[in-house]
C-alpha cells in the first residue's frame, strides 16, 4: 500500500483514494492551483466540480476511470462522505501540515519561580 491510502466500498467494489505526486500534479493542472491551495477547495472554495476533480485524482493511482465515472461514485456514496474521504486522504498525504517548521524556542529568563 501507498502512504496515505483511504479505502471505501461502493456497491460490491472496493476503492482506494490516495494522493501521490502524479495525483497532486493532475489536481494542480486541472484546477489551476498550487498544491498548497488544494485543501482550501474543500472549505470556502468548495464547488461540486472541484470535489469531483479531487475525488477523481485521488482514485487515479489505483483505478482507471473518467471524471464522469468518479462523479457517479460520488452520487452513489454521497457528497458528505466523498468530501470526507478526500479530506482524510489529503491529510494523510501531508501528515506534518499545520505544524510549525521553525526550530523550538529556547526557554528565556522569565519572571516565574524556578523549580
């Protein structure tokens, strides 16, 4: 398995959403945004077209299908579940996102009591 895989079942079939480099590049090219902006498309930048493209790109590494077929899968499992699967897979693709990349600060001389 690839790092960050998220599985789900639709009908009698099992599927995996994952965002390796090629899926992220496909998203950048289709949506016209940088990788750093992709997550915001599930928030204030949400649209059905964006969701379908993000869902489709996440399926590419394991499943060959068109965007229309990906849209049919979304219709089958629901918009909320589809968005949740995409968000989960993106979070797993970038496990350190949101954490400070700076070096920890040294403890300064404070006014509190020494222990």
